[in-house]
C-alpha cells in the first residue's frame, strides 16, 4: 500500500537544503507514477567516502519508496572534470584512468543502494555520439552571462584566473544528461546547485517536464573545515577497513559528530538533545561512530572496531593495533614514504603538517623532522594523529 503523499514528502525533504521547486515535487508524487531519480558521479577517483554516502542515502530513500534509481557514471564528463569549487583548470583524465576508477564504484555503492534495483548508465552513451553541430545547437540555448553566474566561474573572473572553454561546456553536458534520461528528480550536494538547475533548464528547452532539484548538505571532513575529500586527506573511505574508519570518526570534533549523526544516521534533533543531556561526549561519539560503521559496513565489524578502539586508546593495548605488512626496498625509509606506504596521508604536504605538529610517533617517540629516515622493523608501532595506530610487519 502506497504511503500518504505528506509522509513521502517528509521522508524526501528530510536532511536536505533545497527542494526546487517543492510544489513540483508534490505534483510528481501525486501523479502516482514511478519517477526517474538521477544522480551523476564522475569517476575522478577510485574511492567513495562518507561525503558521497550523504547523497547516496537520499537515493536509497527514493529507492525504498519504489522509484527508478539511475546512477550515471560520468565517463564522458570525467574527461573534462567538474570545475565546481576549483580555482584552476583540472587536468583531464585518460580513458584508462576513468575505466579503472569506475570499476570500484559498484561494490562501494552497494553498501548503500540495492544493486538489484539500480540502473547504471554511462553518459558516453549519449554524449559521445553528439556531432559538433549538436554541441553548437546545445550551446545556443544558454548565454555566456548565465554560465558566468556560477560562483566559481565568477570568482575566477574577478581574480583574473583563466577559465578554459571546455569547462564552460561541463554544465551543458550534465544538463543534457537529464534530457537524455527524462529525469524527474536530480540529486546533488549544494555545490552542484548550478549544474542541477542547468538540467532543469535544458529539459524545458527540449519541451520536457522539468526535473525537481534536490540538494543535500556537504559533509565536512575530519578537519571540520573543508568538505570531505580524499585529495585533502580528511576523508573516511567506504572501502577502508572498518577499524580504521572507526578510529578516524573518533578523531572528529565533539560538535561535528552531531552533524555526522544527522546526515549519515538521520538522527533527529530530539534524539541528539537526549544524547547531549544523558551521555558523556566520548560515549556519544563512540555510539555515533559505531552506528555509522554498522550502517555502511556491518554490525559485526562495528562491534569489533569499537572493541579494538577501546583496547588501543583506552587500555593502551597495542596488541590490537592494525597490522600492516609492507614490502620495503630497504629497512631504512624516509618518514613520508613510510606514511604513504601505510596509506596514512593524502600527500607530502599532509605529512609535513602532521610531522611538524608532533602528530606522528614511532614507538611512542614523536618524529618532528620532515627529512627523518626511519629504520623499520616488525612490531614497530606508528601513530598518526589522535586515532590511527599501525603495527608493522616487514
């Protein structure tokens, strides 16, 4: 039996920033038909993280309501690279890089979406066959002035930073995805609002019923400042070991953990107030971290990850530390290369920041020299930040 419209609308609008326009969303639900719900993801990296889980969880809600969920792998648009939030032109990816990155997506989205009820499309299906004449006709439907309204484009113009012509085409191509699929709803983060509205605009230009645009909040990464991104070294990857993910979650600020609870666990404000008033912050954070691991990994892994965390960080029992087997060309290794081998950093600059702040310890001794050479040995304990501990096997 179908749920009442108001109840469905309440589910759909929960934990969102905008539903544009809300009245159109209500009309689409009242039609009683199965809606085409679109989410596009460019495979610019092989790894998805909890930031992606926010919008994927919203997709799952639509899936549970019986709608047609379409995940677009942007194998064509990834060749351009979404300029959203970028202050400079992104280097284009090769077809080989794109294919390799896309391979990992299915297993990772399967943590959230029911793969048996998921339609996966590649936008090269309809974008690659476009002729130059088709692209000109598409471009003629929108003005340069409108494209330059995009915040990142206008900011780059003001700062005299270059914008390549192909970047201006990106919103057009993403918008054309909606035309090709006759999308009823498109989802994305708030940073995607312009691109999503382009889809609505182009559908109108092609005589289609325009899609509803739904935006969800961006999830700040572990630093609590920038949005979650692997390139910034502040992410929790969906493919990471559960224990490692649990430790990272325990490193976020007490204030940020409530946002994680709202966006990833759909915890209500009333439930959060009860936790704030009845639980110690450490216990609340463990409760939230365990809930996230339970939801996106498994109940067993959540229980094991919490037990391991408590042994390591509360009982100081390093026998429970995550063992990492490394094949090193030499037992003497530059500290940065060691951290990279452990997958503990995103970049050398990330390592420099951690080392100079005293956040890297080898066998309980802080390493503060960025150029330090480390003599690796089996059983060596490497601590990175507050809640990441590795035990080496070499």
